[in-house]
């Protein structure tokens, strides 16, 4: 692997790959030698996703040094696999892009990887490129796919990417509420901007939809992200998280995953940032995966190339597998959380080498590999999440949980308080396990959850239950 400065923006302008070119380049089967000098990587973020990324990057023989900004109580700990510090944490507000840029100019990483969407939507990639620093993540222009649901919907319309029917977009609550008289029920109400995974409601009644619109547009409960809304048809089917890594020309699909957004068992209660996720062999057929790549993924990448600089980084497709085929629910311009945690457990290739291949625009030659079987993540939260919650609760049993075979406990809302780890956020831990099948992975994850204790701990007890119902031969999932 040869580390080099990013190409100049002028070098990127020209005739980029068409959809046909992209199809021919993905998974080309060409070999490529990524062995080379060690690298220094800056990971931006503080959640379970970032801890899992650091955990995986630390396993690479290429990686010499990792910084995390700002990190959490786990990223600064000791990696059980290597007996080394996971990362050197720097106290930086990730929403202060200038502060993150200043940190990078000081520590001089060879590569920066951004976890959360906020800095990407704010244009951190553009600021890094102006300073000739390498960052894997989309430009501000491309990050609008997540930063604006309305922009994403219009983009899908331009490139005929299959999605739910749009009833309309609205700038005022009165206008949006009046439009409810002409929709079919249930209806989906979406905030246009970033709302931490809480800006979508599948409303069964007019009263429910109108109340959510007022919360978004009049009370501003989710901030400026709710200043505009859109209404679209509710889709029936199974949700799927399909994530790819792309250099703007080629793409490397991640293993398909499913997450659980509702806070309570049985998919009840308000949406959260994610209560758990799993991935398993055979989650979708080869035919469905081919349709997703041909009809959704490649046209999206090609459309972004046509409208600007090629997209670079992780691109998340939130899909609904309907009777009419896969349809796009949403785009995210980064890895999902908690999908990242089980993905990192099953990933059987060098993540640092893959990221370097993206930065060097050589991803077409990179072949992914995945450990057979399944992995599952159970998220433990503070009591009251996604509403108000208390912090500062001492967490016990982490060492015992981490000592279980094929288990990793990824920290999210934690911090160090002397010799203790205490809660500092809503989503506290992502307890993750790898096994030969989904039932065993879930069983192992819940066995680890049972070892961990903090006041007010909450978690769903049915993570992966639908997946087991489909795939197992016999037996019941743990915890009902």
C-alpha cells in the first residue's frame, strides 16, 4: 500500500464512470497488493459505531496509531485482542468542524474516517481536501442525500431510483396538516433534516400525523431538521440495511443487516437511533442483491458522479423489500449504528487496506470476505431513552461480558470516572456476538448482557427474533 496525498479537485473533473462502467468494475476479481507501511488514522465520533471501527482497525497490521475525536469510555481502553490502547482520545466537539480540522493539522493522520453524519453534512470533507488531507467520506454536496430527505427524494426522481410515492413537501405546519386529507393511511411523515434517527413517523391516523407535524414544525422538538416535512406512502415488507463502500467508481457491498428502531419489544414505542441489529448468511437471495445493486446502488453512485465529484465513503441504503421489489426508504451518508457493530464482527478483510483503496481510487481491485455465520448486537440504553434520561450511572460487569467467547462490548454513551466506567448518553453499550448461526449469536449476546449492570438499564429482548423465526430449524430465542 502506498500512501499518497489526495488528487487535486481538478484531476477529478471529467468523464467519470457511467452505470455500465460501474457494473464492469465492481467485484472485478483482480488482485492487488495492499501490504506496505503502517498508517496513522483519525476516527471522528463518540458512539458505538466509532468504537467498533477502532476495534477493527486495531487488528490491521498496517495500523500504527489511532486517534479518536472525542471518543468514549471504551475507545480509550485496552483492546483485549492486542493488549494495546484502542486509541488516543482528543476532547473535540464533532459538530465543530474547524476544531476537528485543527486537530488533524496538529496530529497529521495519514487518513481520517468520519463516523457521524453531522460533520459530513457540514462539509468536513471539503475542508480536509482544501488542506490536502485525506478523508474517507462524502463532500458536503453529496452528504445532502442524508442532510435533506427532500433533496434525496428529488434525486431519486431524477434517476428513476425506486422509492415510495411522494404526496408532497411542506414548509408550514398548516399546509402539511391540510394535505393529510388527501393521503392513504397509514402515511409516513418525515422531517427534512437531521433528527438523530427520530424524524420519521408511520402514522395510522390523522390525529397522530398532525400531532407529529406540530411537534416538528411548531414546537421544534427535534431542532431545525424539522422545519420542513414531506409526506409519502407507507410501504409494506421487510426493512433491510444495505451499505456499500465506494470510491465513486466502484463499490464494495457490506453484508446486509437489519436494525431495530423502536424502543420496545414487538416494534412498539418511539423511534430511536437503533436498539440492535444483526447480520446472517443468506439474509437476502443473490437475485435480490443483484436487483439492489443494478436498480438502486449503481444508479445512485452514477447519478452522484454526473452531478458533481464522485461520492467517496460509506453509503447506506435503507430499503423496504416489498412485493414489487426493493424500494429506498432513505439514504445515509455513513455507516449505520448499530449496524456497524455486527458488521465489524463478521468482516474478514483488512478495513484499513479497504479505506486506503477508497482514498486511492483503487477499490475495484479489492475483494471483500465475510466470516460465515451470523453476528448480533443488543443495545443497552439509559432508562427513559429516547426521551429524557439520567447519566452518571456506574456500569459493572464489563470485564465479565468481554471475557465471554466471541463477544465484544462496544461503548457508546460512556465515559471514564476514575477507575470506573459510567453512563454518559442515551445509548450506552452495544453488546455484540459472533457465532455459526443467528440463534447462537443472539444467545451469546444476551448472555453477555446478563453480565452487565447499571441503574435503569433498558434493552429490547427480541433482537433478531424475526430472523430466527425464518431460519432456525428448532428452539426458542433467549429472553422470550
